[in-house]
């Protein structure tokens, strides 16, 4: 069975392409983030991050520091 602990999922209020672009430099420049995307069509605006080093709490704090709501999707 494959381990998916490196895929982190979050509920956010990143609702538009402009919101996504506002966070792009923060997420693109973080060397611990392998890949990320936001599902703008999902009602929870799911932020999906692939990282082998970061914890949920670290991502939540980064996104909140930039003015967006972010919580772990369980």
C-alpha cells in the first residue's frame, strides 16, 4: 500500500484566480513544496500541497499570514 502522508489537504477561502496568483510566489518559492494547486471549482476551495518536509500547521500559518483562511481538511 502506498503512503500518501506527503500530500497535505486544506479548506481555504482562495476563491478566485487572483487569490491564487497572490499566493503563487509564496508557494512557488518554498523549496519544501514539491507541487501545489487550488481547486477553485470545489466548494471548500481545496489547497493541495505535496511536501515531504512541511507539516499542516506550517502551511496553515503561511497562508493565514497572507490574509487567507486555511484549515486542515479531514
